[in-house]
C-alpha cells in the first residue's frame, strides 16, 4: 500500500512563477547558474545553487547552505513566494512539441522508502548525498520534487484528466521551449480520491532523484532521534515528489565521453573494439536505433558498434542493459574505467544535448572518444527495481525534468 498525502506547498506568486522556476540544481554548473541569476535575481537557482551569490573562489560550504536558507525566507518575506493555507495536491503538466506528461505533486512517506515500497534502481555517492543532507537540513526544506513513477492506473488517469479540464493556476513556457502548467487540487473529495487510488498500488519507483530521497530519509532520521515527542506526523517524515504514470515518461539516451584511449594508440584501440563488437564506419544515424547498437565518435568519424549475440542474450536484466554491455565489454577492459561512478576520465552527457554535443567535446581535443547509446526502457527500470537490483550509474535520462521553485516542502 502506497501512502501519498497532500501538503502546504510554498510556491511562487502567479506573476513571478516564470522568473522563479529554474533548472534543477544538478543540471547546470555554477558558471552557467551565475550567468542566469545575473539576468534574473528572482531565479530559484539562488536557493538550489546559492553559490551564485558568492565569488567564484574560496566559498565555504557552510556559508552556501546558510545563504540558501536566507534567500528562501527572503523570497517569502518579499512575496515572491507564499505558502498555501491548506494542504493540497497539485497536477503538474510539462509539454514539449511532441510529448506531454501529467504528474501529481504530493508527499510520500519516508517509512515507505525505508520499507522498500518506494523502490530504487541506482546507488548513491556519499559526497553528493552529504551535500543534499546539509542543504535540506540547513534550509529546512525540500526545494525540488523527487521524480517518481508508478505502473499506470486508468482510474488515476481519468481523475487527472477531469482536473486539468479546468483552468490552470500557472501556465507558462520557459526559455527552453518547455511549457509548464499547474492545477491546484484543494477539494476534499478529490484529495481523498487521489489518496485512495494510490493506496491501491503496491509500489512507487524513483525515476530521478535518488540522492534527494536518501538525503531526505537521513534528515528525517536525524530529526526523529532529536525529537523526544516524535509521533510520525511531522513534516520531516515526508518527501515531496512529482509522481507520473510510467507510460508517459520520456526516457532518453545517457551517453558517455572519455578523455583518453587508456594508453592505446588509435590503431590498437580500434583493433580491441573489433575483437568485442561488430564494427562498421560511416554511421550516418549517429544515434542507435535499437538495443545492442552503439555509436562511437573519434577523429571526425562515426562508427557503429553492434554487440555480439551472446552479450545481450541471457537472464540477468542488469547485464542485458546497453550501459552494462558498453561498460563490461569496452569501457573497463579496453579503456580501464573500472568504476564509472568515481573515474574522472569519463563524462556523462544527457540525451537532450544531442549528438552535436558529443562531437563538440571530442573535436575540442578535451576528450578522445564518445559513445552514444540506445535509451534504457521503463520496463527494464521497473523490472530491475522489482528484483531489488541496481543499474550502472547514469543509466537513464528523463526529459523534460521538473523545474525547481514551483513547489517547496517546508519541514516544519
């Protein structure tokens, strides 16, 4: 049984929503964020990446977290943000030219995550997790919804369709062309209906945001231990989430670029690749069109790599992932990348940046070779999560991503 509850969101005053709504903290680097906040001082990047308010050197992490809290409450004081008076659900639609997804924004229970009802498919890095713990605890808020999914329910679909037939509270198109619309659900019968239908589900799945979920659970544990009157109803026991049906999510490729050829010259490298894949050049598509195919770009040439039949014929769902095949058959044995989670020679490039970004990185001379992959499917993700297994890092890239700042969950 899944528990999903309404909450009193902190959110933008309607006239400021487009200014406030920002990319998530982990999509931009600090340099890009500084450029955007120079043009727009109301951007929520000033909360999720508050280093933008400091010089580009000598920043103390403690000061950054404190500045994030200061900026959040300054936005509230100035009326850029406000908090709803009653607990609500929210329907959040994101729309591109060829895709739309509708999700319910509410809170899930930390206890469900700890019990495995909310299922994960990736491991977390301790340094990134600690950063999120410090941010959530110091700011006293979850500043961006975790992206979750569930096996689609026709009943929930009908409820959402009925709600969005009315006028949205927010409706704007961001600078990247993605349209964002929000409907506030405050009617008690609709709230109870949503809670009831989610209660019929066996599980939820984390799509994107494993570090934020783990960090939120850690903060809840810290506060639980420090609260002698803890009763399980405190806001820190809940995690803000955007929950979309699995059949509406757009999973894109998550590609790789590597700085060098691991001590091999080009001829030696190509020979090693040919021993492990069926290789052909003049790969005009650049992006694979089927599982088991990979693109490889180096020295201005695109190659197609096709996995040997035995590499994608087996019973291990993790081993059958294209990201696993590339890692196990090429990145580790040929290029010496044993742990892609920590190796600084590898860079992961989300599919929205396109094949042109892979070419740019290699052509710049900063990287030696790029690999394009076929996207992991939602069925693969859920199968692996159901088995309690984990995927290799950076196996999925979801697009569009929820904007930060449209919803904030205060912890008291």
